[in-house]
């Protein structure tokens, strides 16, 4: 069933409900669940900013529906397959579906693979996999945070969606095909940018949630991304100078000795870092008094 609900296009079939709604300029937020109602429907996750979303143009046909927000358009078939286009009509994203639910789809197949796969986990929630067709084997994909690997172009890579020491997962991808894609789900998972399939996984979740934007330039796409997720605050002046750091200062006296030597030699320094294991036990948000007896006085002494 396809219908309009306020400013969103809704698809409902079997146990799934899907929402597509405008979310900022030339962008959609797309959500889906198989729960009886949308979990945390008011939660923005990474989409933390209030944005003005224009009224979408929604058309409901006999076998499909479409929703348009400025320079981006999405269509949904009667069986729920989503395709996303830019203002020129170029396909940006097409769900990877290989089943027999829609025999009129040229990619109808007996292998029975769904684009939005909710596989129940024992004990509750789902292992979610979202699949898209790879439109261009020469597509270049950038972003996704910080990984310990030497590749700028992420096409053909397999990335873990999780934070680790020296790994920061920020699941926003910028494509050379003129779109940006945010996987808006905090669950641990996986992203694969294959030459045949692009997929995102969440190992334990109750919903699908992603944001997609169309743009003519990388700058335009990143500007739209910042508008919905928030902008970086200006670095304070002291943060733009020289930072002294090592692995690691173990005591208050050791750190002050280094700081005094900088001052004695009249070397400019703006910040000195007290790195990890300055706490008594893992999880303690305080200094170990045996080695850092008076952290407050460190700041005063450094300013003298």
C-alpha cells in the first residue's frame, strides 16, 4: 500500500512500514521498521539540527508512487523497491532486489534477495542489511571517518562500522556521482562498497534509517550534510598553536618539569597533553591522586 501521510510518502506491506520524507534542501530521510510502530520516531540520531524542509511533491499511481524535494526525486514500486534520481533524471541509488515479488521488474530473480533485509536476532531486534545496485564500477566514494588503511577512494572496500582505538567510524559517504549518503544508525555493523553491490549492515537494530542528498559539487553536498548534522565550532586560539604530547606523562611532577624547561628555553608552547591512564581505574573520571595530587594547581603554575 502506498499513500501520503502529511509531508511523507508511506509504503506499507506485510510487516514493514517505510517512510520517505524531505529532510533539508534536495534531501530525503528514509526510514523503515518491522515493529508495530516506529521505534524512537522523534530521535534524530546524527540528524541533530532542526531544518526547514519544503513541502514535497507526492504523486500516487496505480503501480508506483514518487516524491520530489527540489533537486532529488524518489520512486517506490507497488512492491516497495526504491530508486532515487537527481534533477536531470540520473539514477543515483537503486535498491538491489532479486526476488519474484514484482514480475514486471527486469531484475526479477529466483535467488530471493531483498534490498531491506530484517533478519530476526535471538532475544530481540534484527540484523539489518540494506543493499543498493552499484551504478558505476568507476564511481569514487570518499569519507566514512578514520580508518587504518591507505585508501582515499573507498570503492571496493569493506569497512567495519565501529569505534576502536585509532578508528573513528563516521558513516557518511560522498560519491563522485553527485550524492551524499548518511547511514543514520548507531549500531555496530559493516559497510561494503562493492563493484556490484553497495551494502550497509547493523548487527542489532529495530529500524532502518538513512539520509541521502543530491548535489552538483562536493562542496554543495558537504554543506547540506553540515546543515542537518551540525557544523564544527571554531577552534580556540590556543588550539592553533604548538601542542606538546608524548606516550605518556605518568606524574604531575614529570609534566611540570617538561613545561618549566619549555619556559626556561623560551620556546613557544600552547598546550601540553595529559594522555590516558591518568585515572585510578578504567571508567573513573578523575585523576589518580597518587600521581596527580593537585591537577588544579598544574594549570595555575603553567600560567605563571
